[in-house]
């Protein structure tokens, strides 16, 4: 038996090395792009029956592992608490009634199950994602195969998909000094409890960050007319996730430092996330998030923050967008809001909220927010349209066409047009960089584990480490060079550099410049995420 296991282990190693080509084990990454089927791997044990994935023609049942992620990102060390994410998809023609998904660690002594979960019913084409957070602590350094196995069962048969990658854990002594010394710490400012890691830039600049948070909270609360402050936790992390800020329940997760990586203004991001934190309390409805279309929650955050990533004249900027030909009709934008080109969607949403507030003032806008009501089966468009009719006595098309006429009458603002083009292209390049080289940072699938558990258990790696590869580093340097050019005022050179980077990376939304004329449809960004 032991001989067979050793043979199996050697076989797995050879298989994975063959799949990796000539790359050394340290550079191991066998990660397909989301949406592509996992490679069909032969069975890992001589007794198992190989199953093909996707299914062979004629087979009714098929399962594919379309995404497999291991956290923390970047290099791994002995003692790390590992997390796994697996996404499986029914790629067969028949429904699957259930099944299991397992993560195993291979080794000379056989396979050890590290994590497992049941699969729900999956219709053909349906996907299911499983995440196991901090489920296994790597005991020592070394290299081993990590194997994902998904099994699905249908009424008349079964199917299996496998995935394997080599994982190398360095010795604990190799852990970077900053991470070895980092500990979670907390401090109180007037508005908020600040959670940060010792030895990081957030600790060094804590007084300034606290002052910014207090100012942002006071500004947003005054704007909303909320007399009672809410409990707010601000978690400062060095890892860049998404666009640098997330609001999760009572917590704001913010990247610091951020302005040396993205063309953003941190106080604006703080105000934006504070709006998210306070919106439901302002409306007086605890479950408001489920009722409000994302176009309205994000538009409100952009409007009250006074800009998307930085202070911006929203109406002038929306007029510039209209002239550039990038406009997305509101009834389209409101559906699946986050799948549309991000900077365009947020700008239109923010300017639309500004328009509504201009039309009927703040009290009427609040009535509108309170009348947004999602009934079972309602689309975002239905919810928005009904509330607009009830409160503003116009439907979505009527309001938009009058608003667009007003925007078209504004005189052109070339500065806003140039800046918008730069910001849009920069963030599109950033997101493409993230999807390609740092998928856990991509905002729609960001790895944001529970910070409270991390604090309780002293886990810091997920909030500090990022993947590193020579190609990724080069793309990142190009992105930063363009940001620095724009910061020096050379927007045209920055844009040209970003467009070249975008062509190399394969950005979906802005492969080329958008001509400066109205009526040109914007490249479709629906494929995102
Ligand atoms: Zn937001």
C-alpha cells in the first residue's frame, strides 16, 4: 500500500510538473481564467475511474471546476492559515441533484481531506461557489499537490471533475519582517473605532487618518441630517483590494496608503463608504439595501461624497460623457449595475442623484428613497421606474430625456472630458491587471474575509500579501508610470500609455480611444466579472 501511495505521489508530481512545463515549482500557478473549463486531469489514483470535464460528446452529465483559489495570495509559509475557494459549473445537458466538493492534500502517505462541502442541485449551466476560510494551518514547509475534486450526481449517472496544483510553503524564517511584526491594534477617534496593523503606514499616519474619518463622518451625517452617530469600524489594510474601499455592514475596509497607487482622494473614498454605512439609518429602514437599486445606493454615495474617486463637478462631467459618446441609457444601466463600465455607471448614477435633488430638493429625494420598494420578482428597473412615477410623476425615460437635453445645452468642458477619459482608462487597466495577475483583488470577487475573526485569531497574511510575478510587476509599473504622468499634468501622455497597456492586457471596455462625437455607442462592458 505504501509503495502504491509513493507511486501515486510521484505520479501526481510528474503530472503537475508536466502541466507546468519547464517552470520551477516556486512559480506554480495553475489557475484558469474564470469562465473557462478546468483542464481535464487524469485520475490521481490508479483505482479511480477517470472522468472527463467538460463531458465527452454524448454524455449527459458533466461538471467543471471553473475557478480554484488559494489564500493568502502570494508566497506561502509554514504556519499559514489557508483558505480555499472553488467554483463548479454543471457543463452537462442534464441537471445534477447534488454532490460533493473536496480539497485534498496529496503526499507520500496518501491524500488527506482538508475541506469538503455538499453541492446543491445544479441545473445545466448553473454554477456554485464554495469558500472555506482559514480551514487548514500548514504545519511545515515543503511542496505538495493540492487537489480539488467535485462530484455530481444525476438521476441516471454521476460525473467528476478534478483540479491539481503544486503548493510550495517556505520556512517561517523567510516570512517578511513587516508581516512577522504586524499585530492588529485598535484606536478610537470621535466617530469611529480604527483597526490597523502595527508597523504599517496606517499606524504611522493614524492621527491624520482619524481626523479624515471624523471629518468625513461629520460631513455625511450633517448632509443626511442624522443626529445620532452610528457605530463605525474603519479597518485599514495595506493590501489593495478593488478600488481601495468597501463597506461591509458596520465596517469600512480601506486600503492605506492608496493615493500612491490609484488616482484617488482618500477623504472622498471615506465619505463614499460612510454614505453606504448610514443610508439605511437615514431612510429609517433596516433592510433598505435589498430594496434600493445599486444605481441609487452608489449614486447617492458619489453625490454626497462630492465625486466618485475625487471631488468632481458631476453634472459637467456627465455632460462631457454625453459628448464623448459613452452614455448608457438609465433603464439599461439600472439593470446589473456593477457589470457596466464602472466609472461611467458611477458617474451617471451620481449625476442622476444630483439632478433629482436639484429637481425636488432634499425632502422629496428622501421620499423617493423611502418609496423604493422591491416586491417579489421586481427588476431594478421596475423598482426605480415605479418610485420615479410616484414621487417625481415621470417615468425613467421621461426624466432622462429632459435631463439629457439640459446636459447637451451646457458648454463643453474639455478638462473634464480629458480627466474622465484618463480615469476610466486607468481603472479599466487596473481591473484587467487584477483579473489577470491578482484575481482576489478584483472588486466583484474580492477576498474579504471577516476582519473580526482575523483580529481574534491574529491572522494578518490575507490583508498584507499580494501575488507577485515578473509579468504582473511589469504591468503594475506601467500602470504606475501612467498615474505619475497624469499627476504631473500630462494627461495625454498618461492616456496613450494606458491605452498601450490596455491593448497588451486585453481590457474589455476601452481598447481604444472613444472619439469626441456624440451618438457613438460605448464598447460593451457586460462581459466583466
Ligand atoms: Zn459604493
